[in-house]
């Protein structure tokens, strides 16, 4: 019985040895396309915000995320998000 257990354990360990351990598939988020009239309206609404408005900060964060999504799609990372 222990012989079959050892053989089974060796087979399972060998199966894991051929599994790709560090394979990473990068998926980039899709960006919403904004029409020129929508972009113009967004610009007008952004300009109408008070200088210290929290919505300005949120909008700037959104723009940074769009830049990162574009870089991701181009295969270039703006920041390294890997865990050391």
C-alpha cells in the first residue's frame, strides 16, 4: 500500500513541476470612447468646478487611470504593480 502511495505522490509532484508557476496574463481594461461633443461638455463642467472641489481630484485620478490603461494596451507599464 505504501508503495502505491509513494508512486502516486511522485506522479503528483511531477505534474506540478511542469505547471507554469510564474505565467502572468495581463489584461488591460477597455476605455470608453467619448465623442467630441461629450468631451467639450466634460471640459465645461470641469472648468465650472471650484478649485478645491473633490470632484476635480477624482477626475484627475480617472485621467491617470486612463493613461495607465492606454500604456497597458501598448505593452508599456507606467508603474510597477508587482508584489515583491
